[in-house]
C-alpha cells in the first residue's frame, strides 16, 4: 500500500517561511544575546557550562550566548544600612543605639560574592556583622563616655567593621555614624539628678562669691568714707573755705529745685541756706 503523496510547497511560500524564520531567529538573538549595564551597575555572567564567570562587565551593552549564558546585574553604588541594637556598656548600663553604615560591594570580587553569598548578600551579611561589631565596641566604654566620646566610638566601630567586612565578605565600608543614643530610665534620671545637683552647687558657689565681693566693696567703701572724712576734717581745721564751698553748692541745688517746681513757695533765706553773705561775713570777720 503506497503512502499518500504530499503536494510540493510552492517556491514563493518557501522563501517567505525562510525569511520569517530567519527574522524570528535574529530577533531572539538580538533580544537574548545582548544585555545592558546601566550607570552605577556591574554585571557577572553565569554559564551553564562553566558556572559563574570571573569577568566583571562595566557599563554599556554586551553580548552573551542565549540559553547558555545568564547575566546578573549588581548595583555597586554606595547604599545606607541602618541598624538598631540594645547593647551593654562597660559599667553594665543598657544602651539603645542606632547606627547608619554606608557600604558597597567590592567590584573586583563580585563573582566571589555571587558564588558564596548570593545576590542578597547585604541582607545576609550586614545586619549580623554590624550588630556584632557594635556590641563589641560599646562594651569598651562607660555610659558617660558614649556621650563625651561619641566620635571616638564611631571611629572604633568603623575601623573594626571595615576590617571584618572587607576581609571576610568583600564589602567596602565608607562611613559609620551614630544616629541615636538612648539610655534606660534609671540612668537617665540619675544623669538629670546629677545635673540638677551640679547646677545648685554652681548657684551656691556664685552666691558665696557675690557675698564676698559685696563684703569687700562695703569695706572698701567704708575705708574710703573714713579717709574722706579725715581729709575733710583736716582741711577744715586749716581753712574753712571748703565748708563755704559746700554751702554754696547746697544753696544752688535748693534754688534750682525750687525754681523748677510748679508750686509757689516762699521761704526765707535761712530755710534755703541763702544767707551766705551774712555767714561769710561772720566767718571772715576777725575774732576779738
């Protein structure tokens, strides 16, 4: 029994099919055989034949073999990571501390990072090493030193974290900063009571110093008045001109005040100390 005979495909239809197949293949190669690396990114290729490649691809468009190669894009820009932890100080005080870390992966070791830790390396590694390094550094300081030596604490954490992250996990640490520092209620109250006591002590010290200064001023003023009285007495014993001068000044002041007053007042010269001529005559008259 003979098989049914298939009629031949027309020549024009065969060429169209070939063109369509060729265009489809070219489109597949163009879509899957090229990959783009944007700014701030790097790429590593995984091969089904040899595994993770050692070459790191920079920014731009690159060629890969479809199905055989799979590019993995990494963001290598600096990123922040915040970590909050409750740690114990050297004097056994509990501290609530929050730290911000700026980090990025080491671009030359991206194949090793992908092979050992995966693409989510930062979520796997950063929380644990930040917490461990932070607790170890806080344990070297007293609670009071965390306030007075805050910059020194940050430098210590940064040095230890940079060494640990770079050596074991190929992560570069660019900056470390303490963004929050809180103490327990008991310690906070103790600090407030201490500050109040120091302020009261300073106030008492100020009052004592002011009293001493006022006492010295009164002594100096009394000594000055005694010396002035002594000098005036000696001058009046020698000559009564000083007394006459003071009487003139007093009479002038009284006359000025009366002239400025809105009320009309009539006083004799005795009340106003204006009988200067008679007194001067009596004073200057020769004694018999």
